[in-house]
């Protein structure tokens, strides 16, 4: 990442967003080292932000689709209910917070897991950990899965 940034003057996230870091070529060692740290951090955190936003778009498309269009199948081939199983309340860094009726939680879990895993092809597995609870303090891990690394990249 550092050598590519030194050559090009910028870094690129998974989705193609660029961050220009002209200080990477600075004669001032302090400025250069700061730009090197920013280069690595920008690729890591920027790509993670890209992934979560892509997943949010996929989830929103299903949740907002008319009932007849939202039907799909889960990874096991089972049908996902056609009525929206919940709603996205907010994103906090790498977390998505949903509001969902208890009896619809399973359908939402399937949707979120699939959207996260399929957000974009990766060469490394992506961990998706789903928690559920009536309040923040009562959250319990209900599903923890690693995706299969994609052969495409």
C-alpha cells in the first residue's frame, strides 16, 4: 500500500474511492510517516465503509421493495417472507442496528447475513456476527459465520 501510494500519490478503497496523500512524497520525515499511516488506514477503514454501505443498499432494496418483489430465497433455498421483516435504524462504524418484531428476526437475520457476505467478492473470508436482544445490554450472539473467500477479485 505504501509503495503504491508513493508511486501514485493516492490510495484506493475496494469500491474505487481515492484518497490523495501528496505528503507521501515529502522530504519531511514526519509528514511522510503520517501520510504512510493515513494510506494504510484509509484503505482498511475506507474499504470497510464501502462494504457496509454496499450491504446497506442491498438490505434497503429488499426492505423497501413492494411485497410481491421482495421475495427471495435464503442460502438454504428457503423463502424469505415477502413483507419487510424489520427496518434499519442506524449504522455505527461496522454495525447495523435494526428494529424487528421477535417473530420476524429469523427472516431479517437471513437477509442481513446474505447481504453482508455478498456485498462484494473478496479473496479473504468475511466474518458476519449477528446479535439479537430486547435492549443494547441484552444483546446475545445468535449467529457467527465466515463467508467463503470468493475466487473472483
